[in-house]
C-alpha cells in the first residue's frame, strides 16, 4: 500500500508530484508548486485534464499560448476569499510566471478532451457554511458536481476553525454503487495556522484492514484510497485543505460510518 502521508520533497519549486502510479491508484494526480517572484511553473498532461488553483499569491498564466493575465490575489489562504482557478484540457501546455510569492496547486485526472480552457474563479465561487457546532466548516466549491466544468475532476477548499472537526461524520466513497455510493480517490493538501502546528486525520475502513492516524503538518498531503477520512483541527489551530477527487463517475455520493448515524439523522 502506498504511503498515505506525503511530506514536501523540497522547500521551493515543485514540492509535491503525486501521480496515479506513485499513489497506487487510477485517477487522481496532484502537484504543488511554491514559487518566488520571477519563478516559473509549467506543465502539459497527455489524456489528463487539469485545474490550476492559485492557493496563495499571484502569477501571470498562459495556457494554449493564450495569456490570461495576472491571476490570484489571496496572499494568505486563511483570508477565506475565493481562489483564482483555471481549467486546462488534456495536451494543452500551460505556464505560471509568479509575480509575488505564490503557491500553485495542479489537480489532474483522466479526460477524453474537448473542453476549452476556462477561468473557474473567483467568479462563481461563494463561501458556504456546512455543519453546526464544532462540526462547522466553510467551503469554497471550485469544481464540484453542480458545476459542469470538468470531465472527471471534483475540487473544493475547506476551512476548519480552531477546535472543530471536518470531513465529519466519518464517511467513505470507495465503491461504485451509484446512486448510493461512488468510487472516488482523494487527496488532501493541508495548511495550518499557525504554520508550525499540526492537524489530525484518520483514514480507516469499516473492517479496519486500513487504519492509519496521521498528524499532517503545513504543506503535507494525505492520500485517501478508500475508507473513512475525518480531520480535526486542534484548539488554537485553523486547518485548511484542498480536496481533489476523481473516479469513473463525476459524482460525489458517500456513506457515513454506521456508528455515527445518530449525527447524520
């Protein structure tokens, strides 16, 4: 089984490069770039669509030889403003020229192609509240099912306040039984405030053949190949994560852990 907790491989440049082969699954790919002003990130993915998410900072974006100008503007992810994002279809080359310190996420999944390059945000992304009590969190739906903007990718941001739970109650989406359940691989790119702190995430199946509890730090990525995957932000620590999901069907259908049915009801 692939390692579920991934640490950055460098302090700058492309600090994460997670491919389906590397993850031991079939659909989701994820890259993260940390750029200084003047640095350049670039890519081109055969048979894979991409959504570029300006997590922090600004960059001049070019895709398919067309300039989209300076995108970004959120200098601190915990501002909770809507991110600037760009959809890039398969086989299309793109570049990001950082104009400030910049954190760029590149989310990929299989696609037959045919869609155009498209700006996905900040217009069309509205922060929504989910949950109640210490299960309250705040969501930026970048490319979820209600937005017909991709062939495979489902992408969202979640802001979890200090002392709250998230991706909770525990739930899974690891079997293709539509409309009751869908198979979706998932990555979590974590940020913490203060940055020196840590969060908690557990990934486990009903039969506990997979059961790992991790303490992700700032810029870590957690892989969720199957099973439930709740997160917790310790007291005094805000948690952010960027979710990337993909599978054979672009639909998010999940089942809560049966022990937590009283919360769901």
